[in-house]
């Protein structure tokens, strides 16, 4: 009886240890989890530390990035969002917002993120501390354009280097593929 139980336990453990490989693909519209952790190496971006209403009430520059976790264009753009945090740090409030909650909503309240969303992803909106719109662009917006708008909104000089540093996963993929 003891050997039967031992063999059964070993069989159950063997089945539990067989794990299928997990695949995340940046170029597909599949849900892989938090795109900022997976593709930008920066899971700290979401959820945002403050809301748009809190940012505007504090008179701070807000950079809103609308995205979807299951969109290949958002996955590709996630590295640029991480780079914005690296470059601007605490000088701005970076608000990456998934558009799931905004679907079908419209509002005239400028402190509500739904007010600025045009229904496209990714979309970048830059507002200064007074709520003035400095940028509203969609698609793969170049960092130089976003940085220029943030510089105009904050009054701080734009960074001189416009390149994106590779995330760990991109670097790892490049090393493996060579």
C-alpha cells in the first residue's frame, strides 16, 4: 500500500512539473500580460501614481498614453513610454491608461481621461499644469516630438539624445537571434 501511494504521489508530482513553454509575442494582438513589464522592462508604469484630476489639481504637466495590453502597436510603443519615464522622471506625471474603461464613453470634463481619447491606440496627450493641450498624436509618435511637447509644457529643456535604450527583453531577443 505504501509503495502504491508513493508511486501515485510521484506520478502526480511528475504531471505537475511538466510545464508548457510560455510565449509572449510583441508583434501579435494577443494578451500577454502587463506590456510594460514584458516589453519595456518597466512594470512600475502601471497603474499610474496619480489620476489626471490629481495631476491637474497639483498644476503638474501630464503625459497621457492610451494603450491596450493586447495590441501589437501598444506593445511596440511601450519602450518609448518607459523611456519617457527615464528621461523626465518626476518632472511630469506619466499616465499610461488602458482604453478598456474608456470604450463608448464621452465627457466634456477636462479632468477625465475620456475627454481626450480619440479612439485610437497608442495615443499620446501632453497637457501643461494649466490644462493647455500641447500634443495630441496617435500611432508610433517619435520621442523627439513628445519630448518637444513636454519641454514646451514644463519649460524644461528637452533631452538632447532621442534614442531609446533597449529593454532587457529586446536585448535578450537580439542576442538569441544572432
